[in-house]
């Protein structure tokens, strides 16, 4: 079984994985980082979104072996101690989560969107969230949170 | 007490931090030492006899620990899953009862019926071994659609259920209705297929069973809305043991929407298997498996008529329906058609009406409550009829509704279907929504759209919901440090009860919000509860919590009297303080609570510590209601419908937390929009094969399918409960579907389209336009 190493949330980690092990499985099952969720088996829902080398990616589409050597950030690594990332804080402030299951993926995707385009309109945000499904919130407050965080992240 | 954390305040949720930092605990996040993995083998046929099952290859596959079939379940005397409620339990006609086994024997009746369970050291091993089970099926003809099931000669799902009938329901006056319709000025007619949906909570149902031989105790971790309900079914009805032998734990649950209010074979299977293996057994399905193994929702076909006079006054309404129950009537499945009939009168005065359905069996998975459960069907039907009637006589759709509304002075109002509406002011809410949506300038916006080659339509509807079912209990317990624990019989799975209940307790007892904790979802910690479904928690749970607070205040008085050296009759409780009336002597609740725990001093009759139990039993439902307006823009070349604007003004009674209520409305609306435009659970009419079994084929609403919403409130407190609340969980869904479809029909009316099927996919819209042209 291949041996892989990567940096996850700023820490060096390594493990032996099977060739077919997905990054999301490595994060959840090997590292116990269960904040990254699995909501589908057709790469449709985005619940598994993490940052790989600074880019938002669906960790269910990536083999763990392919992330060998990468710098990975998961939802667990976003806050600075007790201080939430502005995106997390905006989600809280705008009630952009209900059951919380889609939330880690939403937050990670949202940060990726703002990085790619820090001047998004509401339409851009909605379009950008195409790959993330939320069954609870109706997206309204998620969109508001992202627009608010975008302003704060730019400030 | 007016505080920023009190009742009515937009308090930010205290549960959010764990979710936002990835520290929620859903079932798949729980891993127990020595855990094994289960995979369910299910029927690929909609209807078949099982000739033989050969598990020998699977049993000897690497890592396999146990393979179980229906014969093993029978040998162990396992029971099955029956009904929570049938019409005959509440005075209705008798019905054909079924028992859903945990694993089938002899015959399978729908695709996805469980046939075997494979347990191995790893999930991959269990999956590989499941492939090795050889099952010899003799396929039988299947019946899939309700309209086919009732035809003479249709394949029977159950021997003994003639014409596949489970039960009929009828309410109203057939003769008077026929007479009124026959002589009416105008009769509007619509044919409706209220399509089949699947819930798809983002967290799939998952379960882990565990057994502790030393204590002879089982534990079940499951993704449920109703932990005690699961315990009663799994322990009581399926495994035939005392309920106290099974502890059911639900931590964070990733959405439920009714689906997880039920009990599923997997809940019992993992407990049963854990007992055999003396190791934890974990089952978590993939999304594709979940879509096959979950129950579905809706699936009602009907023909509806409404008779009106030339002034738009309703003279009569009639609808005759078929409800597709699937292969088993399980849990609260029968409640759906019962609610559909019960709520059919909507918000209008109707001189005479008749509503009837036949609930029938088909070779499809069971249908059970999905957000709204019968109320969406009821509102959809009458609100489509109202629009059709308005069009028929050339009246404004808002005006025809206003002419028929039940008036504020007429509450309590009893409908022909024996619902007693609590309160409301429908015309005011509708007017607010018309104002908010700039209704009067619609023609301008339509003209703008036309210039761009688009067809704009406006839809409106007025929904009514029914919330607050059953009784429940809540406990409040202080600890010796003066902090407070709420022990809830309800179960929050996204609604934010941790926050709203703390607001209520903080408000009533004067305990700081941050010193209060919620305990729920563990049958070992909560003595009893009925869980959360049917938007019951604020109404029933909130009222029970208020009663618990009152019990605490009463018990605390005795301790406060000792502390303040005053008689109980001289004490009053105001703003979190016990006060000696007419003096400035006062002491806060939290100090009294600490005093209640001192080791010596208070006499026995005062008890040790301070706590209170509150109960609330619903005698009258609450009836949330509200107006929705939406505008759609349709591209006639592609048939694509874009929702451009959406407005809702809701009467949800008194509001505990406006931020959270708005969230419920937003989410509810989008589920209703999903049914209107996107979602469709389709089974092949002949073979019963699922054709929409993944997110690629079953279109879930996404962020760019909907606009932002403008919502407003028009509260009329409910007299049905001491908080004056009405349940906020489902109204958005109930109202949104007819609103969107009414808007589409309005947009296409000029092109000659008069009806639109659910869901209004681009193809369907385009075809309707081409056909009409
Ligand atoms: S789990 Fe990765 S997209 Fe759904
Ligand atoms: S908050 Fe429940 S799925 Fe998004």
C-alpha cells in the first residue's frame, strides 16, 4: 500500500492507504477529521469540499494518493483558536446553517469563491454555489453570509 | 423579561459553533471500538417470489462475520413495523394492515425491499461479499401507479387487499355537493398528480447497533427525529424486549423533514446483529442506496372541481383522489391522506363539499410524511382551483380569495372536515404580501419581460397548515452551581431548539442564556419524549417548557421563603427574582437554586435541589397560514422557468426567534419550489425500477434555482397554547408549490395553456406551449 504524506491544517501527517482510498476517506477514517462530510456518491453535493493547495476541491473526487505532498485545509483548520474565520462568523451571524451537515463544505467552497472573485454579485454567488447542495436553508441566508463575508475579507 | 436573549429576539444560535468548526457528531462520525460494517442486500425486483437464497459463498468471503436473511429473523421471532395510526383508530373506516419485515421472506413487494444483511470487518469486505449472495427470484407482474393499481385485473400487492385498496376515506356531503355543482354559474376543474418525492436530507440515515453483554444492554445510535419512537418500535415491536434494555442515542442529525420520524429495518437489523456478534455493527448507506432504501413522500392523483357564482363566491368543492401508499402502510404513512382530506377546505368558507380518496398499495417503496404531509396536497389542490375559478369568471385572483376568506371574527371555525381553526386574519396577511410584492405594478413588469421575448406570470396562494400534534414533556433541572439544564422530549435536528428553548427558559426564569444547557436525543437521559415532526416543538415542547418553568418557580418559592424569611403567600416572582411583596427584599432564581442544594437545612418536604417537570397535551391544533406571491419568467424557446421574485407573509403566531422562523420559511419555500420545478421520484410504470436514483437524475434545488426571498410577518397569536405560537416548520413548503405553478399557468395562459403538471420541467413547459400553439 502506498505511503503518503501531506500537510493537513498545518500539521505534517502520513499514512498508508490503498490505491482506491479517496482523500475524504483519508481525512475522515485515517485522521479522524470528521468535519468533512460525505453527502453523495456522484460528486454532486459539495459536502466534502476542502482546500487543496489553497483551492476548494471536492475531496470525494480526489484519490488520497494524488494529494501526496499537498497542503490541505479542512473545516477543522479554519478557525484561529477561538476566533472564527470571517466566513464562519458570517454564517453564524446570518443564520446560514440549520442541520449543519452541508455547512463545512459550504464554508470551504464559499472561501474559495471569494478568493477567486472578491467582488461577487448575488448572482455570482448563487452560480458559484452550483456544486453545493443544502436541503435546509433555502440558500437565502447562505448567500447573504457570503456577500457579507466577502466585504469583511476584503477589508 | 426584556433581554436580548428573551422570547422574540433574533438570538444567534448557540449550536452553530460546533457545526461551523466541523465538530458536529453525525452517525457516520461515530466509530466504536471493535466496530464491524453492515451492508444491506435488497430486492432488484418490484414484485417477485424468492425461490432460494444461497449465502454460502458470502459467508466464507474474506472478513465476513455474519450473513443474515429473513429466515434467520423468523427463526429468532423478530416482529415487523406496523402502523402508528390508521383511520379506524380515530373512527374512520377499517383498513388493510401490513407488517413490514426487517428482512423479507417468500416474496418481495418493491425494489429496495431488504433481503439480507452482510456484516464484515470492513465496509469494502461487506460490499464484496454482498455481491456473492445468490438469490433466485421468480419475478411477478408489478403495479406501480395508483391509477393502474385500482384497475380490474391489476396485479395484487397483497392477497386479500382487493383492488389493492388499503382504506377509503370520504368527508362531506355528496348529494348537496353534486346539486351545487350541477347548477353552478361556473365550475373550475383541475387534474393533479401531486408527484412523488424523496426527502434527501443531506445526512443519509445511518445506524450503529451495540451490545454490552456484561449489562445485557443494547445501544442504538441512529439518525432519527424521534429517539423514543425508535426505541418503542425496535425494542417493543421488532425485537420483543423491554424498552429499557435498549438505549437510543441521536446526536446531531443532518435534516429529517419527516423521513427520519419513522423507523427503518436497518435500525432493528444492526441491534439484532450486534447482539449476535457482541460487537458494534455500523450501517451507513451511500446516497444511491439511501434513495432506494428510504421511504418516499406525496404521490396523490386527483380530479378536483370548484363551483362558483358570478361574484366569485364559492358554492361547492369536490375532489376524488388516489393516494399511493407503496407496498406497505408503515408508521405514520396513513396520516398523509388523512391530513390531505382534513385540511382540504383551506382558508375559505365553502357551503358544501366532498373530498374522498382511496389509499392503495403498489409495488413501490412506502410513502410516508414528507415536509407538510398531506397539507401540501390539500393547499395545492384548493389553491389551483381558486386560480382556475378566478380565470374562469375573469376575476382578480386576490379578489376571489378575499371574497371567500374565513373572517377573523369567525374563529374558532369548524371546517366540513372537522378541523377547528384557532385564529387568523387572512385578508390582512394577503394585503401585506400584495403590498410587499408591488402587486399593482405587475403589468409593467410583464410588459418589460415581453419586450425581452419572455413570458412573465404572477402566482399567488394562501396556505394553511396544521401543527402541534400530541402531548410531550420537558424537564428543567438546576444543578448545585446554579446553572440550568433543559431536558427535552422533542428532538432538534436543524431547527435550533438549543437556542429557542434557552430563550424561553431564560426569559421565564431569569437565568442567563449562557448558563443554560439542552439535553435531548438520548433515551437514558430523557425519561420520555415524542420527538420532533409535524412542526410540533414550539407549540407542544415550548408549552411544556413553560409549564416546567412554572413548576420550578412554584418549588423555588418554598426555598426562597426560607431564605427571605417570608411566607410563600408574601412572595412574588418577577424578572427572575423572588420578591417579598411591598418590600425591597429580593433574591434571584439562581441563588435560590444553589440554596436548594445545601446539604443540611431545608426540611424533607422541600426536597433536595430544584427542578420542575412540565407537560402539555394538545387539545387544539394551531393553524399557521400565510400568503405567497411569486413571479416567474419563462423562455418560450426552451421552456425554462426562472423564479424572478418571491414573497411570503406568514402568520406563525407569536414568534420566539424571528431569525430562525425566517430560516424555516426560506428552507420550506425551496422544498416547495423543488417539487414545483425540479424534483420527481420516478419508477418505471411496468417494472417498478427506480429511474431517478441519484443526484444526477433527481434534481435537488440549488442556489441558482431560486431568488432571494422577501418575507414579512402578520402574527395572530394562537389561543391553542400558552405561548400563542403556531408551528413554523412546514408552511413555506405548503404554500410554495401552488404559488409557483399558478405563476407558470398565469404566464402561459395567453398562449392557451390551462394546466401544468408537477414538476414543471423545461421539457414539460415547452411541450405544453407547443401543444397549445
Ligand atoms: S460527497 Fe463529494 S460531492 Fe457529494
Ligand atoms: S444546513 Fe442542513 S443541509 Fe444545509
